[in-house]
C-alpha cells in the first residue's frame, strides 16, 4: 500500500542541517497494524506527519497505492490525504465550539458529499461508536476517554484506508486506553490499515508489526529481521 | 497620590515597551480628537460664542415676514416707525441699510456702506476706538455728511492714522468728515466698512436718496435691530409684535396684507444658514471619534490576552479588583492624553486648512481656531475617551478567572473578549456606513446641483461691480454704461459686454409687486435693470418677442422683458407679448411686455427660478451695477487691466470691485454645499479607513487565536480555499451585520440632513446600495489579508503542542 524509499526529513538550524528522519525504507501492506516506537525525539511523530501528508519538506520516494506522492503538488497530496487518511491525536483536538455531531461531521464537510448523505453517515457513526446520547454535547462536557472516542469516530467516518494515531491513549487512564485500543483492533480487523505511535508495550501488543526508531533511523522492524541494528548504523 | 504616581509610572513603562501599539492607538485617537476639536472650534466660535456686544443675548433682528410662507423680508421705513412708536418690549430700536459706494482719492475704491439711524451704535453698546459714533444731531439735513469707519478700513486705507479724525473724504463725489473709528470685529450687520447717518433719522432709499423715506410703506429695504427691555422674553416680544402687525395690517391693508413681524435672536439671524451644517458635521466627527475609540478598545482587548497572566499574578498577590481596574484605566487615559495632544496639534494645523473651504458665514464670524477653551475641551475629550475605550478592556481583564489564567497553557482560550471585539467591529462598520451614506447623499446632491442649467453660460465671462454715485441722474447712468460698454467692445479679446443691477448667484435681491389686467390677484417679481447687451453677453436665450434695445429710453413706452416663469405663472396659456404689468412697484407703473427670456437661477442653482422682470437702464434707475464681459480668452482675468482702463477712460473716479469670473461666482454660490460635502467625505473616508483597520485587526487576531483550530481542520482535510472561505465568511458576517444595522439607522438619520440634499431622497436606494457594496468591498479586502495568512498555517506547527 505504501512504500517509502530512502526518505529523509531535515531542518536547517543555526548549527547546520538537523535530520529527524534518515534513509527510511518502509513497506506498509494493506491491512497491517503497525506500531512505531522509540524514545522522545526519535522521529516517530515526524514519520507519522509524512505518512499523513501533512509534511511536504521531505526528500526521497513516497508511493501510495502505486501513485508517486513525491511527484505530486501540494494540492494533489491534500486531495489524496483527504480521501485516504484519518488521524487520531493524543490531545484529541476536538474543536471546542462544535458539538460531538459537528466534530464528527468535520472531515465530511471538506468533501463533496451532499448534506443529507453526510447526516446519514454521521448518524451511522454515532450509532456505531455508541455515542448517540452525546451528539449534542460540547467536548468540554465529555471525559477524556469519551473525547478520544469522538476523535476516533471523526477519524474513521469517511472510511479511510489508512488510520494514523499519534499516542492515542497518552492522555487516558488504563481502562479507557484499553477500550480505545480494542476499537483499533476491531477497525483493523474490518480492513483499515493502522499506524500508531506509542510508548506503551501493551498498546504495541495490539499491532501486528512493530518498528523502532532512534535518532531518525529505523533500527528495527519485526517484519524485517535483517535490518541493521542501531549500533551498526552509528558506526 | 502615591498609588496614582506608581500607576502612572507603570503605565508609562507599559506604553514605552510596546511602541508600535502605542503609536497606532495614539494616531487613531488623534484622528478622532483632531476632527472633533476642529469642528467644535467652529461650532464654538460660530454658534456658542457670544457676539462681541454687551448683553448680546438681548439683541434681536426684527423683520417683516410673509405670514403664509414665513419667509423673511426687509422692512419698510413707515412700518419701522410704527413699530418704534407702538412697542413696549424694546428699550432701543435701530434701522440700517447697506449699499456700495465709491470712496474717492488717488485710488478710487468701491466699499460697503451702511446708512444707519443714530440709535444704531448705542443699541450695540460698543464704544468707538477713536472719536465718536453717530448722534441724533447728525440726522438733520446739512449735518449728515459725517462718517464712522471700521477698524479694517482704517488700517487698510488710512494706515491706522490716528490723526484721521475730522479729516474729509470723498464718498460718491460728496465730502464727508470722519468722526470715529470702530474697534475690530464690530460688524453687526456683516456688511458695513463705513457708516453714515440719514438726514431723516430713517435711512434713505437707495434709488431715491433725496426723498424723505418716512412715508414709504411699500419699499422694503431696512434692516431693523432692537434690544429687549430687561425682563422681557423673546416670546413676549414676538406676541407683542404680532399684535402690532395685525393692527397695521388692518390699518394699511394694501401694503401690509399678510405681513407678519419676525423677531429672531441676533446670533440666530446671523448663523441660521450654517447652524444645521455645523451640527451635521459635529455629529459626523463624534461618529469618527467613537469609531476611533472602538478601534483602540479592540487593540486593548487583543493586548489583554497577553496581559491576563500578569493581571492574575497581581490579583493572586492581593491586588483588589478596583485597584486593577484603576491601574488599567490609568494606562488608557495616558494613552488617550497622548492621542489628545497629537490630535490638538493636528487640529491647530487643520483648522486653517478647513477654513479655506468654509463658507463666508463661518470665516467671517470670528477668530475660529484652537484657543484655550478648545485646548481644554480637547484634553477633557481625551480624558473621556480614555475612560470610554479603557473601561471595557479593564473590566474584562479584572474579571478574568484567576486560576484559569494562571494555568492557561499555550493553547489559550478562544473566546477572550471575542464577543466584545465583534460587537465593537459591528458598531464601527455601522457607524461608518451611516457617515458614508451621508457623504454619498451630499455628493450626489452636489452632482445634481452641478447639472442644473443656470440659465446662462458662465464660460469666458468676466464680471465685476461698478457704480456711479447715487447722485447721478438716470440719463447720466445710462450714458455711462453705454459708453463703458462701447469702450469694452473696442478691446481685443472682448466679444460682448452688458450691465445688470443684480448678477445671478451673487446674493442680494429686490422685488416689486404688480398686477395683470383682468386679475385682482397681486404678484411679486424680482426686478433687474439691464442694458440691452446683457442677455446676449450672459447667453440668456430669448423665447418670444425681443430683448431690450437702445431705443427703450425715457419718454418712450415703458417696457419690460419677463422670464418664462413669470410669463407662464401670470399669463397661463396666453401669449404675454404686448400685454401689461400693472401697478408695478411703488410708482404703480404700467409696463408693456416686449420679450420673454429663459429662466435664470438667480438665488441659487438649487432654488427654482422666481418671477423676474427686466427693465432698461434708459427707463429705470439703479445706483450700482454689475458688468459682465464675454471674452474670447480662456483666462478672462487677464483682461482686467484693459477693462479697468476702459472704465477709467469714461470716468476716472469710478472704481471696479468684486472682479471675478462667472465660473468663480457659480463656485462661490456652491461653497457651503461643497464645504459640507468635502468634510463629510473626509470624515466618512476616515471612518471607513478606521473601520477597515478595526476589522483587519479583529480578523488578524482571530486567525492567531484560531491557528490551532485551523491546523486541526487542515489535518482533517480542509484545503486552503476552505480555510480562506471560513475566515472571510466570519469577517464578512460581522461586516454584514454592521451594514444591516447601519442601513437601518441611516433610514432614520439621513432625514436629519434632508435640508442639505438636492434632487435626491434621504433614503435614495442607489446611494444606499452603492455605499453598502463599497463598504462590503473594503471589508472583504480587510478580511482577505488575515484570511490569506490563515491559509499559510502549517498544520504540523499548529499541532506541535502535542
């Protein structure tokens, strides 16, 4: 589904070029549930931003379902992301002034979907996530777990092929975290490809494949045991 | 005291720390305060300042008025004498009349003369600077050739020579002795440069100066002034004069039918024309000031976001709510005073500039400028505005939730003063729309007035006032104007020349009553005396019959040329040629109509033509005239020396005055309208600019506040155009609400300026629509820049708080 070839991301700083991703080669297959792990500053969120097509400043090759993303313009990338990618954030990032229903509707509002159809899709999603009773509440009236539930519902309402989650349970206590992770597993089983970033081993256990990053390098991948270890790279 | 000083010191430090904010806020306030101060200095001097006469509030102008229409007229000598004898409400009464005369000497000069009764000077209670004023003994034949001169004439013509008293001057070829010089600013009738007595205690009629005027009841030419007795109110005076008017109407039904008596406070009578204009402009600048205040309040609210933490810490350390508000208000007031000082400086510079545009009533009514009173007013205004715009932000900050402000992270709350700021912007847009509509309506009126056909062709016309002494006989006058006209026509560059008693759009008018055969109804027509060439010179077309000719002289059939309005009004459906005007004027003349000419807008371009009757100089007498010279040059003023020499070649003692082009005459007649239009335009422009800045500020601030939200939206699929649309929609909805409220308010408020409009309704839909579209376009532009910036939000940066 996705191939990254020699992908690099760096920033110019006063001290010179600072790399946050180095020579990333990654093949993500349809239906995988990948966990990205690593210490802070390893490049996990940067990798997620690249995958989400929020970041344009990388070099290398990015293929999405055989389409060369690296040759696309910003607008084309935006369209691609809009159709195929859903995102879940650690801080939920619900809009304070919108109700649960309106927050869930938000991604649809940026697509050419008739209003009536959108209403139907929102109703289905509310039903599916069992939050119908909360549809008219504002985010501030929900618990953290409920907010993240809405965040996930919003991410998947347009049935994205790829769901990206950045520390989705970071702000939740364990029982809420478990609930969300089980929801991810269900979504994955229904065919959604998921890439999550986490520090938690128990969350990683929900995934089918784990990759480790350090200082921007991909240092391990359970699907690729032959990958050079970090020590070798450093040398 | 210590707290005030501490607050002031801290306020200084805060303002110095953010010079950009301080500068923008101070300049915004300065513009509002400068506009208000400048216009108020005019209002103060023209409307509020007492006239320079003792107890001037008791001086009134008394005049004959037409009872059905309420229109004022001059007063006849016989009526004046009856009023004088019968009233018990005035302690003094005086009569005067103005005209122009030739002051002889090496440099003959045409000056404005007032013939006044001896009671004139005591009534105004002003002592002479030198010598004495007129006394009752000056009002007897043989002793009446004395003159009192104005301060301006004394300085200009006589170099302020203190030995001038008892010296002789030549006035209209007669010797007069100067007996006194008046102090500066003595101009009760807004006319005289020189005052002379009348040998009959009542000023003589200008056309029959040698006749005793005391029996004239149908010749209205006097200005009458009176001083109310102590304790008598204006209303009491009006009641008594009304009773006298009804008595005289019964006694003299022929001359006094429907003649009422108007009693107006002197200040009112002098400023009645400009008062509504100044009030409208004052209203306009108050709007500008309010918009300025709203802008600064918005800036303070925006800045408040950055200061909420500081305020919370102060509160946590024990500052009371009142103490916090007091400290924040100190900053606003200091800022306002800074703006006020800048504004006063701006006004001091701007008032003289505005005065160059102002109509004569404003320029001549006193020393308009920034004086101590205005300075104090400006500072008080600054203080008030400081409190006005500072109060909302101060309360806002002082009422913040302490804990939340201290805990608040980078995300911040999205509603910080948001509603207040939106309301302020809506108000700004609404107020500027009202001003813009006012300006739009006056501009449209001005354009309509400019399109009015004046009835003559003002291009290439040179005009000036010229006059023979009033002692000249009709034959001498006729001869003089004929010779002068002939000498002009010999000049290269001159096409035609003519003379007329009253030039269109130059002020002044004279009317005569008349009847028509087979109709008892009385009519009134404005009288003009002209040379035959006058019509062709001015480009006034003949509609029927003929113009006046050189053969219309004393001894031949008395003839008259009338305008279309008279022909259609007095002879409806008939051919007036050959018909007669009967009982014309006090001489009850019978005049045969020989021609009908096109209508001329004499009183004003926006005023419908009156009935007009043109008599030939050969058969009618008029002491002073205007001459019109149609030139072949685009710069008629270049011919002035040649024209002056041509006049002097006929009579060396006759000066020219008021030398202008006819275009200039037309422009001067529009001066008040242009003044109002220009100032309203400037204030509306200022208001729109301030409102646009306000809108821009609010939307920019909103974009900064919503960066995080925009980042989320972009991460969820929003494209640049979605973000652009979202921000613009929000700004335009604010502007839209402002426009709707402004339009609603304008429907009511524009009625207040209906008297300033011409040919356009106060609720003119085209103007309302055009202004609304214009303002929405400006709002769109003001919105577009922050909206454009919003599209550049990098979702990764916006979400980095993760």
